[in-house]
C-alpha cells in the first residue's frame, strides 16, 4: 500500500511537471503583455515531439542515444525521493537528500557527455559552462541543505519535513538564510534568468540549450520533460521544506487530497514569484555567475553558522 | 593457514621477480632440463615435450613473460584469500622469522587492518597480472629488458606486502625501502628520456626524505619504550608534546608517500613516466600502503589520538582534495591528470580520517568508527577505480600512442569495450550514484554531518565548511572526468593516430580492467559487503563498530540510524531500470518513429571539422578564469600579421603553461638553500693537501681533548 502511494506520488510528480511549466509561461506572458499559450501547451509540445521521427547525427555514438533515457530516469528517481503530497513514504528511505543531489549529478554527467558527443563547438561550449556552473552551485546547495539536515538531525527529506511540521512555526534565522541560498541555487540549476535563459538560442549566452541542440523527436521530449521535472522538483523542495503545512502525514484519502491541493497552491504561488523575478531581472554575463553563486554559498554558510551559534542545543 | 597464504602471496611475488631474471638464461634452463630429464623422470614424455616446446627460442620469451605474470597473479589471489580470511576470522596472528638483526628477528603480525590492505593489494595485483602480458609485449627486449621490469615489479609487490606484515620498526623500514627503491627502478624503466630520469630521481629523493622522517618518528617512539617491536612501541608512554612530534614526523613521512599537498610533487612527475600497469599499482596501491602506515602509526602505535591532529589532517586533506582536482582539471596529459586526481582522492581520505580522529578524541568512538569506515572504504574504492583508469589509459596509449587528450577523440566507436570500461571508471570517480565512489562519499558526508555532537564551536563550524569543500571537490571531479571521457572517447578524432586506432586484441588487457569495473559496480550496489569487512577492522583497532549497520535489513545502508539517513542502492537500481525501461518501451513502440541518421545539424552552419571541437584548454577555460589564483598561468597569444600595414592575421599561435604553486613557493627556495649551503661548505675545500692535513690534525687534537 505504502509503495503504491509512493509510486502514485512519483507519477503525479512526473505528470504535473509540464503543467507547472505551462503556468509559469502563462504568468510571464501576462506580465509582459503578451497573449499566453494554453496551460496545456507543454503537454502538446511533448506529445508532438514523441510522434516525430527522431533525427540523429551520423557522428553520434550509443551514448548520445542512451543519454535522454538515463537523464530522464535519474530525474524521476530524484523526484521519487522528494515528498510531494505525503511524508513517511518508503521511497524516501531508499535515498536521502545527498543521494538526490547525486541523481542530479548523474543526469548532468550524461547531459554534458551528450553535448560533447557530436563534436560541435556549441555542444562543447554548453557542456563546459554547465559543468562550471553546477560545480559552483553544488557546494552552495549542500550548504543550504546541511543547515536543514543539522537542525532536523536527519538527511532523510521526509524526516526533515516531519521535523519542521512538529516544531511548528518558529522563525529560525538559519532557515531564512538557507531558503534564500536554495532559491538562488534553484534558479541557477534549473537554468532560469538571470543565469541562463531557457527561451533563447543566442550562442553567446546559452548553456543548457547548447548541449541539446542536436536532439530531436522523443529524445528531445525526454530531456525537456526532465528539465521541467527538475524545475518542479526544486519548487517542491523549497515549498515543502520551508513551508510544509498541508502535506499529508497519514495516508487517508482526505489528507492526501488536501496535500495535493496545498502543494498545487504553493507551487502556483512560487511560479508567480519566479515569473515576476524573471520579468524584472536581466540576464547576467556568464562570468558574473560565480559572484552570484558565491553569494548563494555565503548565504548557506551564514545559515549554517547561525544554526551553530544561535540555535544548537548547547 | 591464513598466515601460510599470506606468506605464499609474498613468496610468489618474490618468485615472479626472480623468474623474470631467467629471461636471458634460456640456454642454461634447457641444459638443466636436459640434465633433469636424463637423471630423474625420463618416462614422462608429455611433460618433457611440453617443456622443450616452451624452451624453444621463439616461444621462450612469451612463455616466460606469461609465467611471471601468472606467478604474480597467484600472489594476488593468495593475498585476497589471506586478507579475506583474517578479516572474517577477526583474529590476530603473530609470528617470528629468523631474519634481520641477530637480537631482533622479524616480527610478523597479521590483523584486520593488514588483512584489509592485503585485500586491496591482492585485487589490484590480480587485475595487473591479467593486463600485464599484453601490455609488455610492445617493449623491445634490447631497449627495455623485461628482466628488469619483471624483477622490480615482483620486488615492489613483495615490499608492499611485507610492509603490511611487519610488526617491528626494523622490518617495517626494510620492507618500506624495498618498496620505494623497487618502484624507483620502475619509474626509471624508460630511462632513455632525460625527463623520466629526472622524475625518477625526484621520486627517489622524496621517498628517502620521507623514509628518514618515518625513521625519526619511530625513533621518538622507541626512545620512550623498551624495544623496536610494535608491541613495545604500543606500550610507550609519551607526553602529549612528544606524541605530537612523533605524529608530525609520521605525517610528513607517510604524507610524502601518499601525495598530500604540498609534498605531492613527485606524483604527477613519476606516474606518467612509469609503464601503465606500474602506475596503476603505484597510484592505486602504493599510496594506500602509505595510508596504512599512517593509520598503523597513529591509531595503533600512538594510541591516544588528539583532536588537534584530526584538525591538521582535516585541513591538509581539504587542501589536497581541492588542490589535486583543480590541478587535475588543467592537465592535458591523461596520466598526469590521473596522478593529480590521486592527490585529490588521498586528500578526501585524509579529511575523513581527520574527522574520525576528532570524534575519537572527543569521546565519540562510534562516530569515529563511521569516519574510519568512510576513509577505508574510499581507500578501497580509489584503489579499484584508479587502477581501472590507469589500465584504461595504458590501453589508450598502447593503441593511439598518445597521452595528450587534445589529440584524441571519437574512440568510443573504435574501442567500444575499452570505452565502456573507462566510462565505469569515470562514473565511479565522479561519485555518481549506483557506483562505489558515491557510497564512500555519502558516508563521508554523513560523518561530517554528525558534527552537532561536538562541544567545540570552532570545530563545529570548521567541519561543515570542509564538507562543502568536499562537495566542491566532487563537483569539480565530475567536471574533470566529463572532460576526460568526452574528449578522449566522444566527438571526432583530433589526430591521425586516434583516427586509425582500433580495439585492443589481447583479451587479458580487457579482462583486467573488466574485473575492476565489475567490482566497482558490484560494490556500488552492495556496499554492505565491504562495510561488514571494515567493521571488523574498526572493531579490532578502535574497539568500536557502527551501531546498527543493518537496522533496516541488508538492502539498506543506514550507518548511524535508520531515522537519520539511509541509502539503498539495489532499490535505486530497480527504480532506475523501471523508469528507463518504461519510457524506452513506451516511446519506441510506434514503427513510424524509427530513428533516422543524418548529417550533423550544428545550427545549419555546416562545414564542421574536428578542429572546431572543444579542447582540454577550452573546456576548462571558465574554471581557469574563476579559480585563477590557484595556478601560475602563462598564457601567450601571438599573431602573425601580414598584408599592407599588417592588417591581416595570417596565423594565431596560442601557448598555455600551467604550473603548480608549490614549485616556486616551496621547492625552489629549498633547492636554492641547499645549493647555497653547499657553496659555503665548499669554501673549506681548498684542494690543497696541506690544508687538509691541517684539518686532520685539528680534528685529532679536538677528539683527543674530548676523550681526555
């Protein structure tokens, strides 16, 4: 039964991800005085791509073809770890938050290799930049997460969320710092403005898009879906760790329903904030990203120190 | 019985070295066999014809090389058996051999710690002996005699095994020197190149300085005890100052061998010039022997660890891990890159060992056992994947005659098996989930996160920062090995050599790496096997094991407690297969969407050539810019101008030299100091016999005065 709910939750995660992307796009369009596409447009795009015949370069090796499947399944696995509508699911015991970061690293490893596989200059550029940014983002992210896990004294995400729920609403300085650090990292890792712009293919600025230029058809669909999933995953992390109220602690239908409604509401709100931020802020130069990410790291470090100095039990 | 197989391992490796000496003794051997057959068993015709066949002039060298490696492989098998047996038996076996000094016979002690490192050496030696016969075939006998290579390989392995068995300082140093000197000859094997001779000399110099420092460390211990046996040294009652002095000496000595920044400089010089299977042994195994020495010295002989030592190890380890991977990132030479990456991994091990010491000294032995577990597990993993990568580098060098990764490319299609094995190595070393590197890194993070139990505020804020540095290291390692795999195997060939490369034909050369790759994956999925073994080691050495390593069942890994953290690689593997399988099946069911091959799109620009691909220096350019202070970068761009008023650029020359800070900052001042000192001393050497007679007279008078 528990496993069934866990699998259901993961499926829900995967299914809802394009919806979030559609909603985000809609908010942005409204903010920029443009006519918005339908909320279901991302689903249509994915469906269209899966019906197309994929064209693969003659230069491509097996790795290029296998990579989308690996990237997608690693991201799905990461999603299975994160509590979406309920805590205490068995999947969160099979992997903790460090493993989740590991899944992201796994997906990124293959994405970067796929970028290098064809031997185009664009692909290499994208891979190089992606690895640079992610290697700076990873310590910042872990710093923010360590703050949380040290407060909850567990690295199990479900356990950490349950801990925050039990403690009730306490304003912890460490959490505020960690929240901001995680938001900054999330923006960098999911390739949003100001670090990367998912809507552009301008050669000087693109990072994520440069690696996947040669993909088409179902391969492209998988990668697109994986990146939508990643966006939602970070959203859920931020929403459920720092504001976990509403998440189901028991597995009866009513609680699960409330959990679903709560997370949809929280994500919708987060997406509006992200859309406003993306509309207001301009994209950064590539070599300013390091300053941005070291700021995120600094916030994480401050969070950690304030936990150690102000909050720890002794 | 266990000890017997350990001795067998030592003797077999020694015998393989001696057998290699028979390379030029074919005549003698056939004479002996003739004599033997005439005298003894004349009846056994089959045996005789088999021996005679192998003693023929053409077959003999091949046969002998195989025999040498078979003996070496058997030695590895016996080492594995002995190691496993002592680890599972949880016993301590002691013995004495009547060798060595008259009043100090060789004391032998075989316990869990030695057994664990026996296991590491055994696996590595097995893989190398599968790989060796194919690899040494390319060496021409008159230029690079196999006798020297085989002899010193055998002695090298013997030395390493004896270090692990030693139970007195005297035997320990003999074995240690045997290991160092034998590996010096292996580094100097291709001595026709002056750079190789220089690297070998640097290695020997640093090995000997390190050995001196270890001897001094033992000396400090021995001056407080009754003898040189480890039992006596354990009893020694040191004040904390003297214990710290001994610790610093041991750290310098063993750290020099292990390759800790800033005493790592011999590693990137020596590893690339040795034959690949030797660099695999040196990097994968010999560094671990140095680690063994440090653990034996600190945790066993000194006994009461102090938390300050832990902090020193933690800081040194962090610096080495970060420095090692940043230097590795910049290297275009594959084996040099791997050598720097060894510095990184040793740094990680030292870091976690430091954590273990800190917990130990603060009275949390169970957490100390966790750190100890993470350190030894990472040592084991590093031995596996670094060996794998060095053997892979050897295959690549063998097939393309290149070590510069900027000259490779596209090898995944030409060498599919090698590329798959190398990919496993790259994924393990980048600590991706499902592979062994991830498990030890996860354990390291778990250790660091237990910092809340400590009372000291400085430590509590220092350790999370170190953990974040570890995260940065892991991410940089992933970037580094994306670069390595991507540039070597993916894309298009960047040189004629790599265009013409093909898969290696010798099955053994693939079998060795395949064994290691299989173990990397197996241990990544079932880490409990190794954790159980290491628990026995920490039970013996620290007298504490992990509280409940199987609270959730054997599928889960829950080092602290099930509530705090758990990881279940088999379930993750099942999940991954499920997810990938479902989408693979679902997306490929329609016949209308069969994949089509076409020309590379490249945004429609066309005219793609291999030279447009990213190279090592362009891939790492963002890193070079962000971490610019880490290296001494000498970047020169020269343009050839032509045409009226020099308006057109005919050609652009780009030069990039990246150097380690430790040379100009540390070594060159020392070298200069030594030179200056020598010049000062040189003043009294006038070359005049009368002056020298005067010196002798003065010395004599002085000595007489002292005696009277």
